[in-house]
C-alpha cells in the first residue's frame, strides 16, 4: 500500500510539473514565433522605404547616418530582406540592400506568386518567404520579401532547447519527488505499521478472554441438568473474563477517540493536589498487600484547567504501574510540586530497571518490556499509552527514566491554571 501511495505521489508531482513546464514552454515558443514574425514584418516595411538605388550598409565603430533606434523606418535590418519593383507585370529592379544574394529568377518567381495570391501580405510556403506589397500612385508595385528560414531555424533551436530542459527538469523532479516522497510518507508508513500492529495485538488480546468464555460456556452447556449453584464457578470465570474484555474494549475506544480528536474533554478548574490525595487512598491497601511502601509528598492548592476524570485516571495508571513493578519489599513515591509555570507530577518506583532500549517504546500500545510478567498481573499494555494521550490532551508532556540507582521515574509536566 505504501509503495503504491509513493508511486502515486511521484506520478502526480511529475504530472503537475510536466503540465506547468509544457504550458510555459508552449507560451515561450508561441511568443517567440510571434516576435520573429513581427521582426520580419518590420524589416519588410523598412525595406519598402528604401530608394531603388539605395544600398544601406553599416559603418563599423559609428552609428549609421539618420539612425534612430525607436524609429521603425530606420534603414538597417538584420533580417535578410530584398525588394522587387514590378511595373506592368514586369520586374524592373531588385534591391537586396547589399545584405543578401538573390537571383533574378528567384525574385521574378517570388514576385509572380505574391501578385497571384491577391493579398497584400502573406507567406510563400514553397520559397519559404514572407512578402508584403505596396502599390504606389503611379501603379508601380513594390514587393518586400523576408527570408523565413531564420525564423524556422531559431524556433527549431528554441524547441530543441525547451525539450532538453523539459527532459532534464522532469528527471530532476523525479529524483526530488522520490526523495521527498520517502520523507513525506515516512509518518504514514510508521502509522500504517503501528495500525497493523495495533490490530494484531488487539485481536490477540481479545482472543484469550473469548477462548475462555467459549470454554466455560461449553462446560455449562455440557451439564444442562446442573443447577446454577453447581455451575457458579464456570459462570464466575466467564463473568471475570467478560469484565476484562469490556475494560480492554473501553481502553481501545478511548485511544481511538483520542486519535480521531473526538475524545470528550470536560474542562474545569481542578484542584490537582486534592485529586492526587484522593487517588492515593485506594492504593494504600493495594500497596500493603503487595508488600510495597507507598510515600507521597503533595504541595497543597495546586490548580489547573483540565478534565478531572481523565486526570484521576492518569494518576491511577501511574500508581498502579508503580505498585506492580516495585518488587517485593519495594517502594513507590509520588510527588506533586510547582515548577515555574507548570505542575510537576512524579511517580518513582523501585524494582528491576527497564533496559534503555525499551524506554522509547513504553508509551506504545500493547508494548511490554516484560510481556510475561505484565500479562500475569492483568495488564494489556495500554495503560501508559492512555496516560500519554491524557497528558497530551492537557498540553503537557510525560517522560520516563530508569536506572538501578534511582529506579523507574515517570514525570508529568502540566500547565498550571492562570
């Protein structure tokens, strides 16, 4: 899928660039063709102003006599032109301006075709000449001709250069698009892989309770004559698995809503100090049963704007994670303090430190640094992912560090209420 998306990305870029370059080059060629034609027509009008015996030439090192750059009637032109004078259908003179070589046969043939066309200007395709007629009051016809081959040559050179630039530009944009597509689609590729892994992990986690439920209901159905009291053990197992599966589905729904930015956010003034104290009380017996010492240092009256239910869930996730992995006769310490314009919540626990290669992945969904231990303690690997989503909803930041000396430390920074 990613490969097809990359090909489409490159193809669309090349198509857009190709269309733009084609339009630009077509306009460039068309404008130059028009300019060349205008130059030839201006040269023919200029040639018609020559006297029959005039042979204008350039003087090196000085401007020609009576030269005016803005005057279209100046005597000099770089376009190959010549003028033919016709009286009573007979060519009486040919003035090449000393710039071109033209035979009398060619001049007579060109004059005859120009007169036969019945137009005062046009193009003689066979001779590759432009012409322009001028009829004088005495009936004499003067016909100016301009060689069109220089226009064709210039246009062919321009078109060849445009095609070369077009090909080089398309090749360059192909490699640039190839590079940019890898950069642009890297987040998509990562998200796609995470989604596939997420679906696989969710299916795996749902498969276990469903298998247990089907097994228990199979046992109950195998003894239809037994009373509910006799079958209560299997029914209780089924209920417990269904309860765990419901919790997993709710966690998945929470994360799905977070991804789609549709998670309900009940913003209100929350006394975080009071909220944390309220979360600590239910964990004291849990920590006692696990043989873990639970300490807390909470500064009073620390307020922020946020969702109270989500913040309470965040604190419970961090406390539950700390108690689970503190180890026998371990300790969990929670601190809540003010740090400049933020509130700093820290949960530290003893126990086996998390290897450094696992730390960057702890907030990924279904990720377990110790899969066997996590599953045995009832975890699905979603708690820390939910904690991160909650912190991000509150425009905060959560980090983790772990070492044998300081233990595992989760730090949350949240913007305090103003």
